[in-house]
């Protein structure tokens, strides 16, 4: 039984390492192909495809990201106020909401929303291309699938996730202001003045850096799961589910790593 358990642990560990290695190799190829998707210096059709991805990943996700942030901001302000009221420190609710969204909740909620919307879509789209042998046709025609399919998605996500993070943080902070207005009668101008004093450029930059890392994770996991599809149409659905689960897990794991790093280097104080 011990040998069997060791075999299973070793096999699982090698599988995880092989998957991470595949992500790293694919990321390197995608970054190498990225300049060819840029306007002026790259292929115009790739840039046009990247614009389409920006619309799909970013613009169409604004309602979902905004609603999630508004609900989370209202809940965070409500829970914070219920505890801080005991100590007569309701003014610190503004700090709680502002810092919480700029550092953590803004990029994290955005990544989770995009992972569910776009990560699964990337996997399903590429998986369908694999099943219908379109990827093989591209290779036969001498077209690099990474440049043709992956790079525009990567560029679109890199541009739009920081923008969505800003939208998410703004919606969450405004929702906190709405709660403070209803619960304590705090004037909105006073609330915004408190937000301006609580907001630090370092916190905003931290959230944006996280959003770039989350974008890379979501795109690469979704595309890798799609490229690994084998079998019929049913495997496309499984790959889409796997893409959402794995990308969400890796996003949260990366968030833990970033937060720990910033805390140890003094950025969390």
C-alpha cells in the first residue's frame, strides 16, 4: 500500500510539473510571437484579431465585473461597519473598502469573472479547432498557430484586464460610498475625499501588476487546455471546465504569492 501511495504521489507530482512546464513553454512562444500582433510593426490582421479579443474579453465583461464589484463593495462596507461601529470607528470603513479593492478585490474579482467567461471560451474555441483539425491545417499551410490564435488573445487580455481592474475597483469603492450614505448619512463628497486620502499609488500599481499576471495565467491555461483536447466534441466541454478550474486555482495561488511578496518586502504596510 505504501508503494502504491508513493507511486500515486510521484505520478501526480510529475503530472503537475509537466503541466507547469507546458505553460511556461507556451508562454515563451506566445511572448515571442507578440510583436507580430502589434499595429505598425506587426501583421495588421493579427492586430485586428487582437481588437476583437479586447471587445470579447474586456468590453463585453464590463457589466458582469461591475455587478460583482458593486455587490462585493456593498457587502464589504456593511460587514466592516457592523464591526467598526462597536469601536466608534466608522470612518475606517472608507480605508477598508478603498485598500481592499485597490490591492486585492479589484484584480481578483476581475480575474475570476474573466476566467469564467473568457478562459472557458478560449479552451472551447481552440479545442474545436483541434477536433476539426484546423490547427493541423494551419501548420500545413506554414502558419504558426501560436501567432495566429494565441498571441491575439494574449495581447487582448493583457490590455483589457488592467482596464477591467480599474472599473472593478471604482465600482466597489462607489458601492461602499452608497452604503455609507444610506447607513450613516455621510455626504458623497466627504466619502470621496476620504477615498482620495486612503488611496496610495503603490496599492493601485500592485493591483495592476497582479492583473497582468492573472491575464497571462487565464489565457495560457485556457489555450493549453484547448490544444490538449483529444477525442470528440465531448472532450471540448471537459477542457473548458478544466480551464476554468485550473486558471481560477492558479490565479488565487498567484495572488497568495504576490500578497506574501509585497508583505515581506514592506509593501503591505
